[in-house]
C-alpha cells in the first residue's frame, strides 16, 4: 500500500499516528495547501501525520464524504500504518463520522474537532476555558450517538476532566443543561469585559489581527516592550492581551493581541469567543499582521478578511503589517506586496525592520481621528501652552495683543484633561 507523506510535513514518531485526508472541490481546488495546514494542526494537537491522501470531488457522498474507491484506499492505509486516527480536512456529518469509524475500525476526526482540541489544550483563563468548553459541547451534541466511545478515551472528555466512561451515560438533556450553564457563565464574563472596555473609553485602541502564527504576539512585544508569550505553534494565544504602547510613542494608545484566525474555523468557536473578539470590534484601528514568508499569504489574508466581515469589523481602519520580511528569499516579494496593498508596511519583529514606520502609521491614524478645537487664552496663561502640548496636538499658535489663540486637535480623553488644566488654572488665578 503506497501513501505519501510530503517532505514539508514533519513526522513525530513518539506521538500517536494519524492519516490525513483532503479533498479538492470546485470552490477550493487545492487540497495540498490545506493539508499542509491540517498537518500543522494535527502536530499541534499531539498527533504524528504519517500519510496523506487526497481526492478531487464534484459531489460529496452523504454516507462517507469521499467516494467508495477512496474509502477503500484509506482503509488499506489504515491497515498498513495502524494509526490512532484518520483526520479529514473538512467537517463531517455525524452520519459520515459513524460510518467511517465502522469501516476503518479506528477513530475518525474532522478539522473542526482538531481545532477544538487545540483550543482546549491551550485555554488558560476562566474565560477561554468556558468559551472552548461551550464550543465543544455544541459540536458534540448532534454527534452523541457515535462520539461517546471515543470521547471517553480523550483527555478530559468534552471539556470536563476525569469523567471517563461515565460520559457514556449522559444524554442530550444533560448536555443541553450544561450548554445553558456555560452560556449563562459567558454572559456574566461578557458583562465584566464590557465594564473593563467601558473604563477604557476615550482611549485610542489598536487591535492586532491576522492568521494564526503570523507573529502578532512578537509584534505586541516590539511595540509595547511587554513579555507576551511567543511560541512557534498554532493558537499559542487565545485570550486578548491589552497593553499600552510606550516605546517611542507620543500618545496614550492601547494595543490588544487577539486570537489567531484560520481557514474553516468552527462557527461555534467564533460564536463562543464573542467577548474576546469584541476587542476587535471596539478597536479604532486594526493592524492586520501577515506572514509574508508564507507561500499562501494572499489566501490567508482573504480568510482573515472574511472572518473580520463575519465579526462586523470590516469597516474599521486597517494597516497591513507584512511580517517576517527578513525570511524572504527575494526582496521583490516585499516590493510587490507593498505595491498591491498601499496601506501596508514591511516589518520584521526579529530585526526591528519597519517597526518605526509602523509606529508612524499608528500615529497618522491616531491624529486623523482627533477632533479640531479652538482655544483662546489670556497672555497670563501662556505658561499653560507647554502643559496643553502634552495632551493635545497644537497645529497653530497665534499671539496677538488680545491673547493667545491655539488651533488644536485632540481626543475625547484629551479634551477632558484639557478642561481639567483650564479649571485648575482659573482656580489658581482666583486664589
């Protein structure tokens, strides 16, 4: 039985073996590219991809997803490699999952479930754990009949630890009750998050978005001087991290690092991560971080754009940061990208290349949002000009016999600080 494992797919002999299955559809003709990404997901989920199989499909088989000939080919590959699992690059229906497990006599998984497993392993905070558990429950509910057997063999079952074989006895009513509890818990967490975001009103907010592993956390560290976790693996960051931009920056700006995006992201997962994704929706500016060294960076950009539209965040100002330019084999790749996307800058978080240019882009967009303001001062208040300069952008200063006229641009937060400065000045003068 001959199967192939492409050179770009790394194997890990110490991990449970998995066979990967991809299909080419008229709407998405390249199975190889998607399979490479699936291999990365499988590896992150602690599986060892030992073989890949692909098929071109015009119609999906309602019983087995792929055609009967490909099913037989996969069955022979299973017999040859004895894998722990067969992983499909598409979402399988409950019926397809059951039928394939009966044929292959091993666990069958689909791409959404692998992503859910990764999220479950990487969740650290109460919010992330609740979000992932809810998504796993919703995914599992229509698949109860065929999934109880292999769910009981998983780490922590469907989000609950150490329940083992007793899960087999759970019914749909109990799962629905658990979903209801988790949804109520997330509503409370969302209220807490809204309070936090309300406290940041008036502050200019920038959110990092982009495909998973594009370098968002590394850029976060470059811009803020923070020590955010940076790992070369998919979905290393699940929770939104918010930091103030301090390094070489003249204005109060908050920067948030958000969960990475990926093709075929489970809908329930997107819905569950509502409060996290609100950091994106509430932003004044998005920085779309793109791994320019990836051969399919254009497709990754399209995926991210589609998900931003799904989040109703596609009307926010955006700057494209083409990252990892130090890894490019040819500088013309960067030149072409910058030409194709005018609102973009090439950067390297490793070398620092382009970071100052990106800061200037953020400053430009910040100043563009500032409201015009005209302020008249007495000559006796001239000392206030330097203090005002710290909270507002002074475009013009006119000194005339009657006093000082300042043409300003400022944010809502800065306007409140300016009014405080003026009140303090009047109080001092009256005393």
